[in-house]
């Protein structure tokens, strides 16, 4: 696979999707504040709520998991992997499932919420690789445990006894041919729907688009976004949730003056079921969003405001914002109070004071 060209715009990154649990966070306790690596602000790093006071950071690029206790304002544990393909927190089970590799073959590791190993399983007939999109889907009512492997424009799905694919589906589309070196940046799998976030490149621009492949039927739907708009996504139940941000530092400025900043799509039909839009008048303006568990943090530099919103665009609270606020990250919300990770110093981040009504 050719190495994809990357636009060097500040803030351009992805977010890999995560299993979202019900939120019930509290504000950090009153004590000397801690500082963290500003890498935790990157959209390349997932944040997954684990408990009332804990968030799991999943950094697939560095192969690292970190559990943050919001109330204590500290990292409780860190675990490194040579390869980190997928990480899912199982609601109510007290388990974390990690897809990694051993001897260039896939391996599933199960951890406790304290980061301690509980068990592991080797898949000797499923090869790994850094250029693959590999995702795990839990067993459920009438659904078997599954692993999906996307290699180029092909998606192979494995189930017990894990010897050969039970489905092999094409993910090729005409949209791929419109871009230079298109490729999947991140993915998520909730059987039967495999979702791949694609990025295609052109002269001084890039475009995000999504492929939703029903691996049971082979049907694929596409969702397209305007050029030079960054997107992040997560699947929630039967919905795909996408939030967007402008490409900060783009020499072309805003590519759209009425962007969709948040949208929900039905996984089966790819039709939009809800959306939030904003209007800008200045091409040099920027916006950024951070989504977690039914709340959207929207930073608007044209209005100089940061808003905490519900999915139906109701304002929970607002405060003033500047360019630095575009990097802020929502970590939790409960009882009218939000916990936000913000830039601190040159290369650090910290938990902000409570963002309240």
C-alpha cells in the first residue's frame, strides 16, 4: 500500500470510535492540579468512559492505554502493546477487550478495569499488520463474536472456530477513484456493520468519507463530507455519530460557511436522523467539536464562544473561548457539570475547572 500524503494542517487528526457507556462523572477534587501529555488532546486518541470517575485513553498509534481518574486528577495505570488494533470496554462486565498481535498473528487480551490480565486467546489463522484495519465485535443476542479485517478494499469477517472467513465483502467504491491515495484512517465494527472512515487527498485538500458495510448482506453505503473538514466518529446502538472540526491553518480557509458540526446516521440506511449546523461569515473563522456520551462541546472562534450542547442543539452552558480553546476535549458530563481537558503550557494538558450552568 502506498504511503498516503498528509496535509500538515494544525489539528488535523482522527478519532477512532469507541463503545460509549452511560456518563456519570464528577468534577476533579480540590487539590494541586496535575498535568498530562498534550497527546491526550489529539483526536487520534480515543476516550472511553469506564466508571463514574474514570476515563480510558486509547492511543492506537503509540500502542498505549491509560486510565485517568477524573476525581483524583491522576493516571491510575498505563499499559503498552507492540500493536494496538482495537480496545472495547464491556458495559457492566468489568472487562476491557484488546486486539493486539503475537508473532504477527492476532491476539485477544482481556484485562480487568485495573489493567490486570484476565485471559488471552491467539488467532493463529488470522494475520495482523500495521496497514490493516482490525476490529472486534462482541457476541450478543443471536450474534456471534466476530473479528473484521479490512485490507485495502476487502473486508473479511471471522467467527469461531476462527479458521477462515465466514464473509468476504468488497468495500470498493467510485468515490475512491476521485482521490489520490485514498485509505482507511480508522474503523469500528458492530456486527453486521463495519464502518471505515476514509480520507482521500488532492491538491491542497483532503476529504473525509465513510463506508458502512453490512458484512452479512454485502451492501455498502457512503456518507460524504465537504473537503478540508476533519471528522471523528463513534457508533452508538444502531447509529453512526459524526462530529466535525475545521482544518486549522488551511491556506484556503473555510471550505464551507454552513458546516454540519454534528450528525447522526442510521447504520442500516446511512440516512441522517439528526444534525446540528452553524453559519460562518469569515473565511478565517474556525470551529472544533468534541463529542462524548450524548454531549457536544462546540468551540466557535467567530463568536468567541464555547458551548456545551445536547444532540438536539439545546445549549446547556456557554463560556468565552479563543483559538487555544479549539484543542479542548470533553471527558464527561453529569448534573449540569462538564469535565474538560485543556492545553496547559507548551506541551501539556490539564483538567479545567468545572464547566457548569
